[in-house]
C-alpha cells in the first residue's frame, strides 16, 4: 500500500500521482487533504502518511510547495526515513542505499516529467540489503 498526502500546495499534483498509481495498478490510500483548502496544514497530512507507513511497513508520498516541511515532519517519526526528491537517479539511490520509505516532493520546484520519474524510481527500486547499508540504518535507529 502506498499512502499519499498533500496540503493545498500539492493538492492538484496529488491527483495526478494517484492517476499514475492507478495506471501502474498499485494500491494506494489518499489520506488528505480531500478538497482544496488554502488554510490547511501540511503537518496533518505528513502525520497521517507516516503513521500509516509506520504501522504497515509500506511506503508514502508527501507533497507540498517546497517539500521541505513535509520532509521535516516525516523524519520526526520513528522508523520513517523520508527523502526530498530532486531527481530519479537520486531517489533510486536513496531507496537502494538508505531504504527511504517516504518520498517528499516539491510541487513548486519540480517539473512534472521529473516527478513521474522520481515516483517510478521510488516505487520500483528495492533496498539493496547490503551489510554496510544495513549497518548504517541500525546506527540511525540508535540515535
């Protein structure tokens, strides 16, 4: 299951990503916002995505204007490793080496083709499970 959430800054993009997920025949759950609200708060949707990812062990996608607010909130949650995507190759390496389980996207600073490729890389790349990367993740757990 892929959990997806966005505030007003990512609301329109969220619908686009949901249509991509449907086309890829992937299961997802939209955790909000469910209607455009310029006064909503990204913290609420980041919390919903991370709680669900933490409980199910699946993946999440967060969208806001800069991506940074969502990234900050997500990384405050135990067992969440969120990365702010800048490109498909970087996101793929982040999955392979760092086992990110949440992807934050900057709707205002990333073009749609790049976003599509980042989402694919995030969902199609598996963690390498190499000893050195597992060791690093274990050190992070101890922080």
